[in-house]
C-alpha cells in the first residue's frame, strides 16, 4: 500500500481554494472551529491532524473527571479501565499532555498544566514543527507563575503571552521533565483558557496568527472544511457526541490485497467496485450509551457519485480482512449505516460502524476493553478498504 503523490499534486489547486460563502450545510461545527488554529501550510496540510474532546468523552462514558493520577486509583474498575485504555486509543492525546509519563513524573508542578486539566485539544503532526492547542480549565495566571518559576521567560506576542525555555528545537535530557526533554514544550503560549505548545517559536506564533484570521488555516481549505462538517452531519443523529477525529489529506493507492491468502476473494471484491479518487479522509469517533460509532467520511473530488461510493465503502467495511492480523474486522464491529452528502460543492460519503461497549466483567475476571478504534487502523496503515480504483488498473 502506498500514498500516491502525483495524484495529490494534481488536486492541490482545488484543495487550496478558499472556502466560499455558499455552503451545503451550516458552519456550526466545533471541529471546524478547532481547525482554525492550524495554519494551512504544507507541513500541516500533508500530515495527520488529531482532535480530542476529553470533556465529551468523560460525559458520554460516564467516567468522572479526576484531578490527579492518584485519583485514578479511586475510580471503579470499569471506569479506570476505560480511562487508561479506551480513552487513549480513541482520543490519542498528544505527547505534550504527558500521559505516557504519568507513572514517572508529575507534569503540573513544572509546567502548570497536565492532561487532568484539559477539556479539548487539537494536534497537528509535522515533526519537528508539531503544534498542539488545548482548551483547559485551569487558572492561566497559575500556569504562567509555574512556568516562570521553572525557568521560562515571558514575552508579549500578538494574541497572548509566550513562555520560552532553551533555544528553538533544543533538547535537554537533564534539565527538564521527561515530557519536555525533546523540546515539545520549549514554547508555550497562553491566551485566555487556550494553551499552544511547540518546539520553536514559529509553530506557536503561527497557530496564534491562524486563530486570529491573520493567515489561512485548515478551516479555510474546502476539503478540510467539508470533512470536519461531515463528522457532524445530521445523518449521524443517534450516534452520540463527537469525542475524537483524525483528518488526513491523502489518497491510498496500490493493491495491498495481493498480500492476502486467498487473494482472489478480497481483491476481486474491491476490484469489482473501485472507489473514485478522493482528497481527504476524516475518521470520527462518536459515543453514546452502549456503543462507540466509528465514522468514516471520505471527501471526493467534485462530480463524484458520493452515494455510489458510500455503498462501496459499506460493502468493503463489512467484508474487510485486516492486513495486519489476517482476521475479519467484522469480528470487532458491525455495520450501522451509510449516507451521502455534498458540502460546499464537495461530495462526501459517510460510513458508520458500531462498536459495542465492553460488558461489565465478573469480579474474578479482568475488565474488558473496547475491541477496536480508528487509531490502530490508521497507525498500522491497515486501510486497504480505502484503496482507490486507479491502482487496481495499473
């Protein structure tokens, strides 16, 4: 499986046209608002962008908010398992929130914030220029005081206060807590209850400029806007709140199904109904009592038949055999629905898979965990069901 760059270059002019006033839907998308923080520069356009709503996740899973790692131990075991294993798989918290170091370091004494005080975040992957924006429920003055005490220098920037330590991109394995040793928190900007982090000044001030409409953001790019709006489409009513999303401007080509034994069954299924070319993928996770809903929104090029594409996706998702495990994904999810829509002139196909919440375990059994999430499929590139038709003809 590969990502076909020539085809992406062929549609780049369409992707960079600003969003016009005409729209097939309203603009009341929280995810779209968050995309406004990410500059529409090549390093961010070409990489994955992650959104997570911790507040919505806690509410939908009925897991109490805790303020410290020690308080996690006081959750009932089903809630503790959900917080420790389901939440990270569904939301994929960024490195700067330090979840991977909870057993080794306390982040808040040095930096003034940690994952326990965060409500929502968006993270744009573009090493070394990754940028993370979080909305928090902490006292900004207390965060600033902690940063100054830890050796940061404060300076005024347009839209907030910038706190700096070390040089741009500098690492320090002995001066900083583990979460910041590789420069992830060299720069921290505070703007009211928003906090922006990066390894250098440029990515952080760039996010501030995008949020103030001083430069184009991902929210201004029509394919990205269509993908964000699609994850809040009325066709998804009844699937609960949007708790997480991953957006990726790419097209997956090649024929990975030759790797599967027996090859004829799956490759024949996909070759018979090829997907048309598309410009952006949005992987959304919604949750309501009893189930998570994994929503796939595929933004196609103008004039594509989104309804036909939605039917193809429904068939593929129900019959796909994992390239990684060799097992049918139908063992982990069930088909829920498809829909087709048009947003700002861009055809979008929606496919929804249901993943039931784990049943409460018997007292002498370990708690069960959610069986599948988008994160493992995306990270392992186990996305053969998205192979575009062009590669099948090569």
